[in-house]
C-alpha cells in the first residue's frame, strides 16, 4: 500500500481525531470495489442465511484535507423522510419514487423506479432472481415504458437484476438494445472483469437464484454529465474509490424536489461492508457528498430507508466509531483476535441496535486494521 505525502498528512490528522474520540466514545462518530475474495465472503454469509506516527488529535487529521467532525451531529437512527408512491412532490403527481427494498436474502439492497408522466427510469436493481422478478413486476404494474436504467456502482446486488428490468413483457416489443443502460465507464469495466468469476463461484450455491447473465451498460457518462428523460434531468457525480466499491457514483435528479441516489456511499440502518482498503477515501467522499447534496430534499441510499442530509453525517459517525473501537481492540496491529472481533461486533451492535448485516462487522475487521496500520506506518 503506497501512501502519498498528502495521505500521510491525512493519516496524521485522522489519527489525532481517532485518539480524541477514544476518550469521548459516546460523542464521537465513526465503502471501492470489493475484491472478488472479500465480496465472496459477504455473499457466502448471506447465502448461508438464505439456505439455512504518534497519536495526534483527530481534529487536525481531517482539517488539512477538508474533513471535519464539527457538523456530524446525527446518528444512524435519525428520522427518515420516505416518499410514498402516491406522494405529491411539488410537480403535480410526478415524479413518484417507487423504492424496492430487498429482504435479508437479497442483502437489503434497494432498487428505485422513478415514475414520470410518460415513463419510468430505474436506478440500480437487485441481487437475486426472486427480488429482480419482483422489481420487474413493480415496473410492469406501473404500465409505462422503461425509459432508462442508471447504475450507481458495479456490485452484483445492484446490477445483476438489470437483465430482468429490460426484458420485454407480453405487451411490449422493447428489447435491451432499445433501452439506455447508463453508467460510468469504470462501472462497466468492473462488471466485465468480475461477472464470469462470480457466476462460476456462486451459481452452485445460489442455484436458480443467481442471475446467470448480466446485461451491460450501453451508454457511458463522465463526471458531471447529465441525461434527460421525460423532462427529468439526472446528473452523475463520479466519486471513484471510497464507498464499498472501486467505482462509486451519485445520480442527482435536478428537477424539483431535487433528490439523490447515492448507491453504497450510505448504508442506513445496516452495517456496511468496509473490507476494501479505502476507509479514508470513504470519509473524504462523504465530505464531498455533503457539499454536493447540500440542497437535496431526500437521499436514497443503496441499503436502508431514505432520509435527509443527516444520512451523510450518520454514515460518517458509523465509520469513525468503527475505527475508534477497532484501534482500541487491535492495539494498532494489522489483525484482530477472534475475541477482539467478537467484542467489536458487540460494541457496534450496541451503537446500531437492530442493524442488518451485522456479520459484516467482523468480516471487515482485519482489512480495516491492516489499512490503518499501513497508513500509520507510512505516516
């Protein structure tokens, strides 16, 4: 892991914040492309459920890189601002946001259908065949044509179900070639690089629930480019690594009421997968997103309920708390004992009572510990 001078400075300032938060745990706060092996761990556990430097103060760490905890004031249990299918959004009856929230077997992933007067735009999809068929059934029940599919990042739980979304129903002659499937080039690249290996590994376990053939983007966009469908303009913001993928993007609907689809930058009410060696990048991206989303009415995350800008603060609090507890239990070593992982899980479950995907807490521990230890050693 190569650490630049800028990252050295970030780490030093970051380490200070963590040290301070260790003394103030109850007041402190705590995802890039997950490697095939690490993401496989996530799916393995999900499948099993289905089938059966000296320490410096932290304030200084992030200050020099534009990161601050001063405005992080909310928790992951903050009230949400959900939009029902029939809610008036200030433009007559449209747009209507139809969330599809998968259950535990589908890793609690969200897909969204944005209905306008003359059609529907989908943002992301689902992991399993059952959830993807359910999302397609919701689309068909709206009885309007699918105008486009927008993808936030390349993980299977967000892209595999596109195959079902673009499949024609009995009353339509539409084919995937006629429907724009739009993403960053980096998202398409990672999909291509991982589909075959994931299919070989997981089809024997998921059987008919694993979607055997993905449908790829047929249109790429660059950072800050916009696309318009049925009078609604969607602008993409390329975040790069620093969520739970190597390719992360935010799609902002620029028409009133100005909503944003942030993919796996935010896990609301669920424990995130953070074994990606980019937790510092994630924190930087949250800070960037706070500025991008300052005027956004509602944020729609990749996992969990929608909410206000407080979701950005809450995710930041979670990451800081995770690092704080992990460093205490690891003693700044690059791995944790099984006993320490169990303690980490217990304390993060106390921080986020009832949070889904709690098995990810321990699964991410060694990767995060190794990243922090390497950053400290290079600082």
